[in-house]
C-alpha cells in the first residue's frame, strides 16, 4: 500500500502555510500535463477536509478557481469520489476531527492507500496570541468570529469567555465547548494521539521534507519552493507579548485555562531537546580536540554533538582525518567553498545548522572550537520557562562604555550597520553576548528566507562576496523582531542584575572561551604548547 499524508490541522499551527507548501511541492513533483486539483470537501456546507491530488482529466465538481494546470473545487462529502485520483495529501479541518476516519478511510482503503496521520502542536501561549492577532486582522474577514473581541486587549481576552480551552481534546472526542473534560477523556485522547505522528511546529519545514519523502518519495528543498512560490509562514505584523510581561493574575488565568493543553503539549513535545554544533577548520584543530573532550566529560542530556567543516582548498583535511579517527559525527558543507572569504564561509555554515543536527532536536546550542565546557550540566541551564535565554545590550550602552575606556567604537558601529543591512531594518541592540548561544531550530530556515526575500536573491548570492557579516547578531535581531515570544530575553540596560547573574552563574560557570590569537584577543589567549595551560589541567 502506498502512504498518503493526512494532516490534522489545529488552527494557527501553520495549516495555511502547510497547505500552500504542499500544493507547490505537488506541482513540482508531477508533470504539468496532469491536472492538479485542490478539492475542498464540505459537510452540510461547512469545510471539513482538503484533498490535493492529480489526475489525467478534470473533475466533475463545482469549480471555484482555476489556472492552466490546476483547479480548486467544492464538493459535498456525499458526492466525493476519489477513483482515478493520485492523492498527494489530505488535510483535516476542525469540523472533521472526530469523523474523518469514518468519512474518508473507507475510500482510501478501497484505493489501497494507507493513511499516515500527522499532527503539528504549537506552544499553547504562542498559539493563543496568534489566534487573537488573527481574529483582529483583515485575514480573518471570512471567519464568523472576526472582530468579536476587537475592544478587548490581549490580557482582557485571556480573562474573557472568548478564551478557548482544551480545543484539541474537544474536537478529537466530539465534545461540546461547555462539556467538562474528564479523566477518562484525557486517557482517550492519549490513546488517539499515541497512534498519530505528533510533531512540533517549530521544525515544520524539516518535518515536511521527511514526511513527503516517506510517503511520496519526494525530495525537495523547502527554501527553493519558498522562493519560487513566494511562500511565507511568518506574520510580520503580529503583536507579541512575552508571557513574563503579563501581570500575575492574567498569568494564573491563562495557566488554569490551558492546563490540559499543556499536559498534552508537554507529553508529546520535549521542549528542550538540544543538539550541540561546532563549525571547525584545521587552524583550530588543537582547540577542537579539547572542545570535544569537554563535551564528553561535562555535557549530559544533549541529543547529539556534530561538527561541520567545508572542503575549500584542503582547509579542513586534518580536521576530517581526526574526526574520522575518533568516530565523531561530522558533515562537510560542499557549497561553502563558493563563498570568497573564510570568515563568512564559517558563518554561512552556522546559518544552516538546522540541516546537520538531530531530526528530533528542537534547539541548537552553538559553540566555537575554542569554547570549552568546564562543569557538568544539562541543557536546562540555558533555558527559563522552556525558552532559551537570550541576552542583549543596546549599542548606545556599549558605545558609552567603550568610549569611557578611551577606545574606538568604529568597529562596533560597523557590526551594527552590517546587521541592519542584512535584515533590512534598524538594529539597535547587540545580541552576540558570549558563548554558548541557543536558538530554536526553525529560526535558521526563517532567517535564510528573510534575507533572500529582503535582498531578492539566494543567501549564497548575498554572502559570496561579502568581506564579513555578524551571523549571531542577524539571528538575534530577527528573533527579537519576529520570534520574540519564543525566547526568554534579558536586556542588560533594563535588568543588569539578572543579566550578570546569568553570565556568572551559567555562561562563565559551565563554559570557558579561549583563543590562539594573542594580539587580537589577549584576554582569552592561551598557549596550547604550554603543558600547564588551563585546558590541559582541566581535561588531560
């Protein structure tokens, strides 16, 4: 039996983006001489299912829109006939959650098709904010609940009767909005979800690549499809309020309302699953050896640790030999050599970190070859409220401090200018505030697409002749503007004590950052040929 992906769409969990990307992938997968169909299946006039498929001829359904090789149809469920269709994907709408198996699976079985059920979950707080913003925007004009709470602030919405609870449980079990969810309902929902492939929305692009490869044998680069079809899964006008900024009463209201939602989310999504990544080359090999030793001695609970190198003019040959000799997982970025300057090559590789770490990683911890862990810990020390802690300091404060020391600020101003140019908006804060740096996995693909969209070219074309960029400032600036509620932010200007507490009791406690560059970085310099150097004492 061939597999058909069946996506259960939880509202505001990238369903529209998923559908658009799947349609673009389908048109890439199948020849243009086939007819491409998007079939909206209705139950008593209400949307229940969407089917993407191809066939040798047009369908005898009501056509809503069409182009040269594709058509959008409406059809009532009792009129649906899938004979002769090569089904690419099925999407389950909210009205079909409790009935889709009875409605559709007999037809699939008749066509010798095996459903591969997929559900993407989103952090309940992030989803609630997205739903609130959506229903207040023009994007929801066709929704029955559009504008119902326009006069409510987000905090007032949380405390109101409009705030939904246990949506997934109610839809899958067919419970009314007024019904009290019982313990047996929780057990029933676990039994259902245990049979579904549950994914975290934060890694949706890589998940879809894996799903369509497994089910349809399709191999594609989501960023190529993104650029070709003009897709975007980021609402650039959304308003976000970090949970920590809500008053205590509103926080409590929200936690009570979403208690069961978080019970499900935390059961199926391991929030802080983290991989470690290091970009290396031969000149830093001796430091890398200590880096790897320190990970083996001090790092517990990480999914995996990977090294990425390039194949530019044998710059990494000795590193590759060493990594093979110790059976260390590593990857070679074959495109990096197309970038002219070595400093930018390693930054290019870092911007593709999501391609190299474990599939089930939700977060990526970045360290340099000369970064060495110095105390036992697990990934939780870099998180607060299941969000990676991210430090930032205003350039105004940094400039003031540097000038007081009688030093020049031109170099810092250059970083600020380069970062602003790369992301296409003014950047007033510095985000590269010491190793290690932890990011959600999906941030990297979003940043690559943002740069491509901003500059009208691929990331490779944008970077190939650049003398330098600041990759961590680019990641931080984008994250603060578009993914703010997915981090726990500490701004030195506003929370100096909390900022310094994290620096001293986490960053400096569990990691040390060294350098072989005596003149450029005298404070961090150590001589590895000295047998009494700090790393030898720590790890040899």
